[in-house]
């Protein structure tokens, strides 16, 4: 019985960790935004047709999501614990 309980708890912990591995940012019309992802995957939603550019504040390297339509979302992999400015 202890093995079964341990296995159930372990599965629940792994599920919670998996859900928390995604940082979601909903872009608004604010053009001067900086984020620091907690995890590597960032999901971007928009309420208008747009492309989104993430710029590493330290290095200036850019990462881009090409095109998002209203109601759709896209994900991008960024380095966690670094600051990025976000522009649409």
C-alpha cells in the first residue's frame, strides 16, 4: 500500500512541475515591456495581428515570433532567468 501511495504522490508532483514549466505572457499595447521567464518556454497571445520580438537586454540578441492572429498563441524557447524586452 505504501508503494502505491508513494507512486501516486510522485505522479502528482511530476504533473505539477510539468504544468509550472510554462510561463505565459499576454501581450498588450504597452510597447515598453520587459519580462524574465521563470522557465524556458514562453507562450504569447495577442488580441490583434502582430509579430513579437524578444530582445535580450544584456546581449541585444533578438528572438522573434513571426505572426500571431487574434485568439491564437505561439510559444518560444528563451533562456530562463534573463531579462528580455518585448515589442510587437
